[in-house]
C-alpha cells in the first residue's frame, strides 16, 4: 500500500472516528433536550391534574359549607321534622348533589340521617364500606365538636373526598346544632370526566390508610408545584397527594406520549447517515464539510434548543430551516415539534385562564387583559369601557333553589355575556362567585350602556325563575359602567366601575349606572 493510500486511509479512519464520536455526542445531546422538553411538558400536565383534583375538593367543601349554614337544616336539627328528612335528606338529595355518602350527626354524635348511594345504579347502598369514615369522623368530633375538615380519604379499594362541617344558622348566630358529613367517591365517572376535560391519560389509585388521627390542617390544600413527581419509567410520571390524615392518600399515574423523542430520533438519523457517507468518500472534504456545513449548524440547532428549553419560549424556532439539505429538514422538523409543544402549552394556559363553570375567562385572565387594554388606549387614544355585573340576591337564589341550579344560572349568564358582547375584541370574564366583567375596547360610555341594557334584556328573555327575589320574578343583574382614561392604573378603573355597580345596587338593583373620571375625582 502506497503512502497516498495510507494517508487517505488514515484520514478516513481518523475523521471517521471523529465523526462517529461527534455525531454520537450531538445525537445524545439533542435527545436529552427532547426528553427534557417532554418531561417538563408532562410535569405541567401532572400539576394541572393535581389542580383539577384540588378543584374537586374545593367544590365539595363549598357544598358542605353551604349545608352547614343552611337554615332549613338547622331548624330540622332543632325540631326533627320528618318530612324535611324524607324530602331533603334522602337518596334524592345525594343524587342531586352527586354525593356517595351523607350523614347528619346531632350534638350527641348520633346519626339522625345517614344514607349511601351506589353511583352506578343510582340507588341506596350499604353504609358498611364507609364504616372507617364514620368511625374516624365520630372520634374527631368527640375530641372537637366544632371540627371542620375537608380533603382526601382512603377506604378499601377506593379514594374519596371527605368533608364535614358544624351546623349553624346562615347568619352564624346560635350554638351549633350538630355536624353534616359528605363524601364523594373518586370513581370512574369522575375520572372519565376529568380525562375528557383535560385530555390527559391518567389513573388514580387509593393508597392504604395507616394513620387513624387527623394530623393534617382542617382544609387539605396541596400545592401542585410542591407535590413529589417521579418518573416511574419512560413515558410515565407518578405522584401522591396527601389526605386528611396527613399521609399519602391518592396516587396519580400519568402516561404521556413520547412523540418528541421519537420524531427527533428519526430526523437525527438522516444527517448522521449523510455524515458517514461523506467520510467514506473523502477525508479532506469531510474535514472541511464537518467544520463548515455540519458541526456548526448542528451546534446552532442545539444551542437554540437549549435556549428555548431553559427559557420555556416554545413559540421560538431554531435557525437554519431555509435550505433543502438534511440539516435544514432537521431544523424544520424540530420547529414542527416545537410548534406542537407550543400549542399544547397554550391549551394548558387556556385551561388555567378559563372559568370551567361558565366558559368565560377567569379572574387571572381578566387582570392580564385589563393591563394590556389600558396600555393599548395609551398608545392609540381610543376609549375602553368596563362593565361590572353582579347577580341580584344570588345567595337567596342558592338557598331557595340549591347550588346546582345556582351553577346553571351562572353558566346561563356566561352565555348571555357572550351573545350580548360578541365582537372579537370584547372580553367577558367571571371575576368572583356571582360577579362578572366585560372589557370593550373602542367603545364609549353610550355604547357600553347599550350593551349593558342588551344584557339585561337577554337575561329577562331567558326568564330564569327567582322565587326569593324581592325585585323581580326572574334572575336579574346590577351593572356598573365606566370608561378608562389613558394612563390610568387597573385598580383605578376597576374601583370606579365598582362604585357604579354599588350605586346600581343602592338604586334598587336590576339597573345600569355609570361613573365617569370626573365623578370620582
């Protein structure tokens, strides 16, 4: 073998090994970035799942609190009206409130009403599976008669949300008359609904109960960012949520697709194959080509991915996707994958900014939009109207018709806001329990008052019966209107609209009032 051939062979071997080592490192690096992206996105999904379960606990806690301050239940505990127990504390009450267990204790810890519901058949079932629940709650009430707790609890083969509350008058006066205990199984029905709403593939598992005393705070409130999330295996995350006893009670298992790594792995193979072909053809050309056409571009893609991953800027793209070679195809595919991740993150953010009951935006999204719109009117010198709405005598409605009917009213009002303020720039939000807001860019006070009256008219046409309202036979709203000035702070604008709303309430409710900047100082 001549010297030329040896030099060529040496170049081929040397640069072939260099290409092999460099290519393997780059492949590992990009794969690690893709895996980090997948894991981080899956962690966000797990945190969202924990927030959804926290919402289920808060919903039952609200229901339990309302029953604990229900005058009808308080009077029943005082007078033992059998018709009330039959009509309002029976199996139908469990079905209406989507409960699996309802128990009313008197002050001597004797159950005056106790019912369990089989969710699948919708009929009464045995209380025996809930014996551990009743035992531990009775013991807790014996230690503290005014005990008030809500959180997760584990019974054999299932986990449930458990809440109990002392019974008082609605105004808080008088001694407590007993306690109301509610439980809702985290069964397949709830799991299926959460899967449909979140579009996540997860499962829930009740963890064995060891403690028999209540070591947790009265309201179990776990923070999604602080729960222990571990990778059980590739594509699966696990976490556990604490219960009322303070120990791990509910296990979460989230399965997520590994499309990013799979697609990234497939596109990386093409430049690697191209690299080895070039090495085999000419060592010198390979040396120049790696330096100018491969290594630098891959390094740039890796750097861009690292920047995108470290700053969570999923809307950014990597450079170098303009050409037609394999590395440009890699860049385009990476950008496509980043686009998929960006859309998924947007969907998660949308879930975090939308009120689940009414379908309009929540308070967090409203505060953000108000800041943006105020900045826009400072630049464009256009009016911005703000409407604040409050449902008249909503507590009386809930006390009379029940909270499920109250939820239906709030959902109907959300629909009315959408159909009344239907421009793409109009922004409707639920900012409190029965309080709503509408931001209307490029709308003066006259236009805002027209929309406010339209809302009242549309709500009147729906004729949602309100038997306890002293001002109308149907559900009504009071509306405060104001127009923002350039340079104002969100707090000033909201305060002025709030003053107008309270003026509408003072003027008899079911009306529209407005407040101008001159009127407030």
